[in-house]
């Protein structure tokens, strides 16, 4: 069994329990863990804030040619979603890929890759 | 401070050479560059070598000394890794060291062996230029990242797949006479639009191929060139490098490349030129949308106007601002760690008149090379000028 990735796996655990969070600096910039300093402003005063319940799709693409680890998942939609001050990349499920649009409101969860069973960030329409 | 000169350059044929080892590819390019320069290997003070995925493709780390040995150079050798901008980063370090007088002759170059592991594994290897935890594990591929950027660009500035198809058509046409190019075939806008989707809105013809190949250049101090009577009319007069957050999601905009903006500003100031002075450019078109973002970062087109540059003919070889006369990464091919130096080689040959497309830019004095890593979390820009 491989070691957990500190920060990242803890964050996925929290998202899976509907208790997702992000790290916010003193100036309101949002990041995902692990972080010790805000790359935008240098603030080291990072505190966990609850992830907003829903976010907006900022951009998206349907991936037809996947890497081997996602072969059986393809085609799938990759999106970057703005959750307030933090943005997250994941797979959009539960909607026809052709119907996905920028500005769509989605929630976040943790799912499994069809190809490998590994955990993956999933966005579902709200 | 006198600027370093490009004394010679060499490239292998770019293409599918799965059986050729990285060391053999680089030996061919490096020896060609030394021969072209007329500089003995004994005079080389250092090798700066670009390579991105050698561990994955060849199970080979520590490539600096391996590659020095391959070209018969007994000198300190260091590998540079900045994803697709690896060789550009090496060129930049060479320019700096030649300017200070710490070195007189630096061999810069790069090599990448990619097709031996197959398309699927190569796609996987390229993806690791992104953030593993938050992008790769989320399913983001390299074309996927540029698909995200293209959609953002279209939404912000307009443009469509057909505009991008013109970039591919142009670069394929440019490559027709490039004997080292991987894809020497003319394509039409319809071909590009009809090709299978890779990561929408990007299709197969929006993407550069997977390429084996190497490139090298001998950079020398101005003093060395004079002392040895070298014919080296092209100088690197400006260097710049910019950086950005690695993950696309951690940037305020997905439709521009601030690292390339910063590299451009620094390189132009260093050379004392502006975008209006640039006569020809080689830019990092790993995807068609990347060429659009590049020419805007270089200030050759305003934001939102790069998208129609190829369609309107401005960036074709007959246009006012020819871009990627080599065929670009799109048609010339993209051996990742070699690309930054292949661009320097192309521009040197265009400026000194020895490139097959040189007649299209016979009055060119100032050229610019734009090399970007990943989704441009790393970018280098170099200005080259020819003495009249």
C-alpha cells in the first residue's frame, strides 16, 4: 500500500464527507492543501474555511483521448469550477457532456475512476 | 556587454524514430552544431541540455554527462527541466554566463525520445507537466488543459475552431520545405475541422505530434567569435523568463499566459526592442490555441486579435508578421526537451539566409523565440538579431 499524500488525501476525505474546505490567506486568496504560504501575497496566515456548497463552471472540455489511467472513463468532461475564492479541477458527471456550459452551478463530491477505481473529484449539477 | 553569438546549430530529422536512443539523437544534433560552428569540442566550457521525460521514456536520469560524452565534450554538463521550455531555460542560462565572461563556448541543446513508449504512455508522460494532485488525478490531460484555455479564450474574446484550423493549415504549409519536419503534408481547413476530437474544442489537427528528435546550438562570446574568425552574424540580444502558478486552476485567467508576458517584457527590454521591431517569430504552438496566446503575449497582436491572425494571412509566410516558418511544433514536430533550441536554430538560419524559408523574410533583422512549458507556468523568450 502506498503512503497517503498528506494534505491532499485528508482534503479528499473531507470532501467525501461533505465537509470540504479550502485554505484562505489574510487577504482572501483561496488555495487547496497542503500550503504554507499564499503564492499571491506571501501571507502565511492560512486558515481552513468551509468550501461553499456550490460552485460555477469557469471552463470545461470533453476529453476524448485520455491517459491510460482514465481510458475507460473517456469521453469525460474536465472542468475548472470556481468555489468562491478557490478553484478546483474535476470531472463533471450526471449530465450530457454536450449540455455542459460555462456558468453551470455544480456541487462537489468524491467519486471513483471507472478505469482504476482511484478516487476522483466529481462535480454534479445542482 | 557584448551579446553572445550563435556560432552554429544542428537538428536531427524530427519524427518517429522509436529505436533511436536519446544519446544517439543528441549526438547527431550536437556534432552537427559543432561542425556547423567550426568550434572544436575541446573549446566547449559547458553543456546545458534540455530533457523532460527521460526517466519515463528511457529510464534515464542524470542525462547531462551522458549527453556531453555522446558529443565528445569533456566539460561540466547540466540538464535543464522546465517541461516543454527545458531547452529555452538552458539557452537563457548560457546567454547569461557568456555575457559575464564566465564561459566562452557553451553547447546548448536538448533531446527527447517519446514514440518508443507508445501514444498512451507518452500522453501520460506529458500530463505530468501539470499538478499531479489537483490536475492529473482529476483527469486533466495536456490537450485537455489547452481545451480549457481555448474555451475560455472563445468566451472572452470570440473565435472558433475554424480560426484555429487556419493556424494548423498555415504551419503545415510552412513545413513543406523543411526537410527536418515531421509532418510535411498540406492540409485544408476542412481536414482540420473533420479530424477526430481530442479535447474539445481541440481536435487532432490542433495538436502537435509526438516526436523523437534533438537540437543543438553552439553559443559563443563575442570575443571568442572575433578571436577565432567565426562566421556568426546572429546574436542573442535579449533573454527573458517568466513563471506562473503550476495549476491552471490557480490562475486568475485561463485565456492568457502571464509568464510569457513577463518573459517578453524582460527580453524586449534586454534587447532594447519592442514588438514593432520584430520581423519573424517562432512560437510554442503545442496546440493551435497556444500560438494565439503566444503572439498576444509577444505583443505582436492585441489581446483578442491573435485568433484571426492566421485566417487573415498576417502570420503566413507572405504576411506582415510571419510566425512559425519552420512549421512550428504543429508540423515540424515537438521533441519536448529540444524544442527551445530548435527554435533558436530555425531563427538563426532564417536571419543568416540559410533556411529554406529565408527568402520569405529576406529583410528580417529581429527575430523572437517563444518557448512555453506546460500551460505556460514556465516561459522563455529570446530576441535574436543579425548584423547587417
